[in-house]
């Protein structure tokens, strides 16, 4: 599925954009599932600070057969298997329907620091596969990245400012990088925004420094994130483990579907 050039770009820049991997019928199917899940009153649903709009729904693959198959579709799972060099499992899934006007910021961070500190992940051998269900443009809160920053460990520069895993889900993060450090890093690495049509796949390294601004466009910006971890990269025991819907501890490898996720197997 990935060309040697794709792999080179990913290794060099820490992320890779694969446009138009899913068609309109498929993104429509996922959007209608996203809508259904966002209406469920479940612990995995996190609201924005207004208490009205949905910020995230986690573990969508537990609540939707379509999302579960989607995590095993060749177009999501194969890139993860290639880039992580073998069998992978799901660490976390997250639906992010960034609502117009209330869809709040995600501050600069490296995902791996959360997975390492909060979940005991052994090594940065995990990645994100993000799939755009809406168009992502400069107005609706695209992910910003610093290309090449995936080679850095920002452990020393990232301060834990608040207790409690709940403070990773809202807009006020518990692990923060200081503004001085961020300014220097932006000078060194530069900033890019990751934009594309619905159906675009963006694969990015668990250590790529990224954030996203609020959505001021007036229209939703829905992205689904699948976080895959190598089966060879176990979560170690931690004193206060996060719930399994945020940090899955069952590393059973996933098998790639032989057909698109949108075509269920006939009974
Ligand atoms: O808590 C986590 O696992 C997540 N935290 C952030 C801020 N980004 C993604 C990651 O999955
Ligand atoms: Fe993140």
C-alpha cells in the first residue's frame, strides 16, 4: 500500500498525507456513525467546556461495527503495519468532531509523552492514522505540525502541571511544553498545517509535535484517529492506569480485512 517514497517521507518528516483514500460513500457512512455515537450518553463521550458540544468520543470501535471494521481496513491498518514493522494493535481510537465556534484548541504536545507517562508505553513505537471525514482547511481547525520533530524527546521540556488523567481530554492539558521552548522549536522546524479533502488519510508519528486551533469556520471538522501500537511495545504497569477505553492493554494483533470496511461479510 505504501511506496518506498511514502516511507521515506514519513521517516524524514514524521508524517505522511495520503489524499482520497476513502470515497464519499465511505466517509458518509462513517459520518452517520459518528453522529450516532456523538448522541450516546456514555463515559467515552467528552464534552467541550460549554457542556453542549461533543469534543471527543473515544473507543468508537467498541460502539460501532463499521468503525471496528474500519480499524482493520487495508487503508488504515496496512500503513501502520508497514511503518511499525509488523503486527500492531489498537491503543486508542478517538472521534474528534470539532464543532464550529465551540470546538476548542488542542495545545502543542507529543502523544507519546502521554502514552509513556500515563500508560507506561515502553518505546515511541506507536503512531496515529487520522482520516478526514470532512474537508479540513485553514479555517476549521486543522492539525498543525512541526515536521521533523518526531526525532526529539521532549520529556525534559514537558512539565506535568496537573494531576488526573481527565486533564488530558479537555483543552487544558496536564502535560505542557513551555512557550519559550515551543518558540525555539518552531524557529528550527517550521510549522505546517495538515489539510485535505474528505477521505484523506494522515499518518503521523507518536512523537510528532502537533496541536490544533479552534474551528471558526461555521461548519464541523470531523476527524477520526486510530492510534496503533506495535505488539512488541507493551504497556508496563503504572500506579493509576487509565481506563481501558483510553489505553487498551490487550495487545492482540489485528488482521487486515480482505475487502473494504464498507462491504460487510455476507452471512
Ligand atoms: O491522552 C492521550 O492519550 C492523548 N492525548 C492527547 C493530548 N493527544 C492524543 C493522545 O491520544
Ligand atoms: Fe495528539
